[in-house]
């Protein structure tokens, strides 16, 4: 129940209202295959398409019905961005790899746009551009340098937005300025997943939903995979379970931190309000550490507003109230707005905040998308498939790393430290906002 409007809100994603997944046919588990894939989101299904098209016998297992995890719950912002800036990347990996990482984002986005066209995937895709709001002048300068870098280095249409110009992009007084890049789009994430699933089902890949992988053990010549519906020996395995990784792979769990992200949908706002608040119907974010991401719904009728959800028990009220109050801080006229949906899903963070694939024996992992998997999960699922196929050139990726260390020292897979990290981030954000307000008073 929404405590403000006193109307019930749905705890299922807004996207599910017009995109339902029907149960897949049940096939027997085949005792031998070339490749076993664990996880049926963007990554696993995209890998299945490439592997099956190359003639490999493929079985994909998902412990849930397809369409329950992050790939149909996300914000649909097809950004393919990377959290660390270029300087940080150079410090960590050297200039060549840092440049490779940045350039691959462009290639990955374009590959997604091409896939949508070639396979005629209808997912309300719109190359809307993204506006990032800066919280103070220092962040404005940083964004301006970033815009210049994107333009000069990658030829991306990107530009800084002064405080006076902000209202052309978004109807708020909160930001001291910002930046826009026009190479990022919005889409309907569940329809995208349904489209990838349709393409995968047209291949010979066998998709087993409601079939959990319970354990995987390396053996001579491959991997023995125990599932809830029988055992399989696969020559190779591909793990695409990201933030939903369970105890079938405790090793991977220690390398990823699952973090809950929540989105609320407002009730329909009317054309006039949408025109005032989101005149260019872009995707939106800001530079806060506890950043928020928001966008218009594909039909332009309402706002979908997302951010971190620090709860662990699934009580939707406090994080929903929190998101509504942040929405109201950015757009004061929405302070008491009714909500129709409030849902959450898990995103997977890793230590250096860079998505990756890596290989351990006969198993490849494509994982750690850090909340940006609409572009990356599909791309790295494909790259992992090319690697399994031995297609060296196609498999080349700046995101092909050695297996990562534990995400946090002594970490066993339960992120007990999240509330502490959030408090620290919230404190830093408050300090940044205070600086902005003090400057404005002067
Ligand atoms: C609320 C929210 C908002 C987001 N917003 C955005 C956004 O706007 N833009 C963006 O780029 N990204 C966003 N993301 C991130 C993006 O959705 C993910 O990075 C992406 O969907 C990951 O895809 P995937 O295929 O790796 O994993 P998933 O789609 O999460 O699929 C993993 C699958 O593995 C299965 N699995 C786990 N364990 C087992 C097992 N033992 N046996 C069998 N199957 C198993 C699960 O059931 C699940 O279906 C968001 C995520 C959330 C939750």
C-alpha cells in the first residue's frame, strides 16, 4: 500500500504489465553436451545464440522461470558505461587497456543497436541521450572534462550543460550544471529479454527453466554439472548468474557483492508535467555517490525513478518512501505523487567496478556488471561464447581479465557491510550538497 496516496502499488516491475513470459516447454536434461550455461538473463541467452549458431550442442539452465531476474527488472537505460574514470583506469591498467575499455563501450552499444535491427526486436528502443546532473561546481568541471574526452577520443556527441541551460534538459533546481551524451538510449528491458529469448529459441539450444544448477565439478575433459533435474557432463561451462549467484558457486559469490536496487513508477503525470520535468525525454542520472537513475516510461506518461535499496528483509515501505522523497527533492511538484509500482532486483558489484569475463579451467564467467548490464551482459555473454569457440579475434576484449580476488577481504558472500558503506556515501553526498548550497548563498 502506498502510504501517501493510500492506494496499493504493485511490487512487480512496471515492465511486466505489458510483457509476460509464458512457460517454456519442458525437455529432459541430456546427459552430455558441448556447453552448459548457467543463468538465463541477457548474458546466458546471448551466449547460447552464438554457441548454437556455431553448431555446438548447448543446454542452458535457469533455476527460475526465464524473466524473473535483473534482465527484466532493470531501468532499461542502455548505457554501457563504466564507473571508474579514464585516469583511474590508466592508473590501474595502463593507457592501452584503459583506452580499450572505453572504446569497447561504443562497440558494445552499437552491437546492441544492430542486433535489435537485424533480429527485429521490438523493445521500445529510443536513442534518447543521457543527462547527468552535477551536484556542485567541482563535479561540473569534471563532467565537462569527461564530455571533452568522449568527444575528442571516441567521437561521441557529448557536451557540458551550464546551470543556466539545465532547464532545457530537466525541470529541476537541484543541479549546478551537468553533461549530456547522445549515444545512450532507453528501452523496455523485459521486451529486450523476450526478444533475445525468441532468437535463442529459434536455435538448437535447449533451454531448461526452473532447473537449478546445484554444483559444478571439473573433471578430465570437461565439467560435471549437477542440476535439480539430472546430471550433465559438458565439455565447457559458462556461468552467467551475476548478482543472483547462489551456493552452487561459493567461489564466485565471494567475488561479487549483490546489491539491491529499487525502482518506483509514478502514476501517469500528464503531458504538461512531463514536458516541464523531462522536456527532452532523456535518460537521467547524477554524480552523487548514492546516485539515482531515472527516465520517462517508454510511452512518456510517467517517471520511473531508481536508486539503491539498503534493506535486506524486503520491506518495500521504507526504501519506497525514501525514493519518493528523493524524487520530490529533484521535482518538488511530485512530492506527494502516487506510485503504481515499487520493485527491486539485485545488481552485482565487484572490487574494481569493472564488468569482466574470466576463465577457470573449462569454465568461463561473464559477470560483475555493476548495474550497467543492459549493454555489458549481452556483449560479454557473446564474447565469452566466442572465447569458448576458440574464435580468437571475435573474442578479443579489454574486459577479459584474470580471475578476480575476493571482493572484500574475509568476505564470504553476505554483504553485511552495505549499510556502513551507504552511510558513508550518504554523508559524502550531504557534504557535496552543502558545498553547493554554501556557494549559492555567497
Ligand atoms: C533494479 C535494477 C535496475 C537496473 N537498471 C539498469 C539500467 O538501467 N541499465 C543497465 O545497463 N543495467 C541495469 N541494471 C543491471 C542489469 O539489469 C544487469 O546487469 C543485467 O540484467 C545482468 O544480466 P545477466 O544475464 O548477467 O543476469 P540476470 O539477468 O540477473 O540473470 C541471472 C540468472 O541466473 C540464474 N541463476 C542463478 N543461480 C542459478 C543456479 N544455481 N542455477 C541456475 N540458474 C541460476 C538466475 O535465476 C537468473 O535468472 C539494473 C538492475 C536492477 C536489478
